[in-house]
C-alpha cells in the first residue's frame, strides 16, 4: 500500500507557558463558570438570552475569535490538495455518519436505559436517550477548527471536511434521527442549522480570506506571520471565556442535579473516546498522514451541540430530559476534546512509527 503517513507539517515553535498549562486554565474556568453562574445568575441569563434561532450571539463572537487564526492560515487556492488526503475524508465520513449516531444509541440504551435506570427519574429515561442521540447525529462545525488548530492539523483538510459534513447534514440529519428515535416526522430547526453554518463557516471564512489577502498584499508572508503570532493568544483567551460562559449558563442545573449530570456524561465520554480512537486507528491503518489523522479523530468525535440543543427543545421542550442531555454534551465538549487533542499529540511518535508494508 502506498501511504503518506510520514507527511507532517513544518516544525512549530515551542508552546508558551499559557499553552503548556492549558488544562489547568480549563479546570479553573470550569470552576469559575459554575461559581459565577450560581452567584450572579441574572448576568448569565441576560447573556444567554442574546440569541437568534437558538444560536447565542456572544458565544458566536467568541467562536469567531477562536477560529479566525486557523482560517487565516488557509490558502483557498490550495484546497485542491485535499484530494491527496481522500483516505482521511473517508474515515471521518464513516465515523460521523455510519458509527457515531448508532454507537450513541447503543450506549444510551445500555447505560441510561438499563445500568443507570434505577438512579434516574423513570419518566425521563427515554427523553434522556433521545437527547444523547440528537447530540451524536450531527458532527461538529465551528469548534473543530479550534481542535484542529491546537493539534496542528492540516487546515485545508479540516475546512473541506467540515463543509462536506454540513452539506450532508442538511439532507441526512432528519432521516437519521427519525430512524434512531422511531419517529416518523422530525422537526429540524432549519433556522438554527442554516444560521450556524452562516455564522461559523461562511462569514469567518470570507472575513479571514479578505484579511489574509490584505496582509499578503501589503506586507507579504512576514506580515501574515506577525498577525498570526499576535492573535493566537486571543484565540485561547476566547476559548477559555467560552468555557466560563457555557458552565455559567448551566451553573444552577449542575448544582441542582449533579448525579443526573454525572450519569448522562458517562455514555457521552465513552462515545467521544471510542469514536476518536476508532478514527485515529483507522487513519493509521489506511496510511493517512498524522496531520490529517489528528483532526480526523477530533471531527469524528465532536458534536454540533447548538443544533442538538435546538432540536431537543423543539421536539421535547425546554425542561425535558432530552434538552438536559444535550446540555451535558455542551458541558463536557471542551474539556474532553482538549484531552483528545493532548492524546493525539502525545501519540504522534507511535503513529508515525509504523513501517510500510
């Protein structure tokens, strides 16, 4: 088999103090978010209310600050190179659409419907499982750019894969959820889906490309590099601020129902690590370059929680178990995906140590 497994991006500068202890800052932000959400709930309720079609606008701005540094690195003229990584695209599509929703349905039934059932409100168990399925049925859009950037992933592959998933999601989300939930008609929150794609893909890609062109025109590659070095810390600060907001929004829920939150997190955690590990292993098995395999694992494991939350509220109501289950997905998304980033970076020597057949 011909493989491009040894292809790797150029050497990166050593991590600074802030990046090196990112997990510490994440833990502090989680604690701060829960505490602030409990102490000043009115402030977080006001921020949470600033939304359009279930898309929170302050969080959208923070996500722009997170993903623009990566999008600024992308040369749209080089997107044709993605065909060299068709194996990575195939692996991610397989995980996102043929494995993840079904594995979550299985895990939800096993843990929530059986093992943990005596510890949960009986009238909400089926709703919890439905929320978990909704969470897994749509692959992540915006945050994938952040994870890929942190693990030094191939940016052109990441952009292409996200765009492809968005197109598939428009046609596959409703039938897939309907199949797994046994519901004949699924009400897809199209406004949330389309607005999210516009906010998290179209607008930042266009803005980043215009900015990139301006920098290259006026100062060339040195100007682009200076700008990237300048805005990289802003991206990480935005990530941590988002974490504070997400946990602040749900601070009362976490304190009021800690056992339910913990039990719902179990199948989500297993699902994330299983799908990330499977995508990573398949990528290695099929000779995918590590710079593609790393984001492939992350794209395969992460979820489009904005769409999941909106769909759960639309189908089951704001106070339903389904809505709560999707919110738990929001809470675990950032810290868990950061741990996956750490794992794929730590295992890079093992990944690239495979000998050719």
